[in-house]
């Protein structure tokens, strides 16, 4: 015989609040990634350049932009 504990059911409001917290955290993550990418690009340019620095900075900007784009498309 198997005993399974029932999980409490969540109301619609609780699910909505979890979703809004998740969406807000994705928004903040995207903005921070873009800011870090631009900071890397500026710091790389200030230090005299370097392919790796430019590539990583551009990838961070692209990562943040992609997160914001996906967030916008899923609304």
C-alpha cells in the first residue's frame, strides 16, 4: 500500500504572484546583463582593446537583450 501526502492547492492569486516575481526577476537579470556587457565593452576599449573582451561584452549584451525579448514575447 502506498501513502501519498496531498500537496496543498494554490489559489489563482498565489500563482499569479509567483509568476509576477519570476517575470520581474527575469527583467532585472536582463537589464543587469546588458549593463555588465556595456561595462565590459567600455572597460575593454579603455584598456586598449582585445578580441576576448569585446566578444564577452557583446555576448552579455546579446544575452540580456534575448532575455528581454523572450519576456516580451511570452506576455
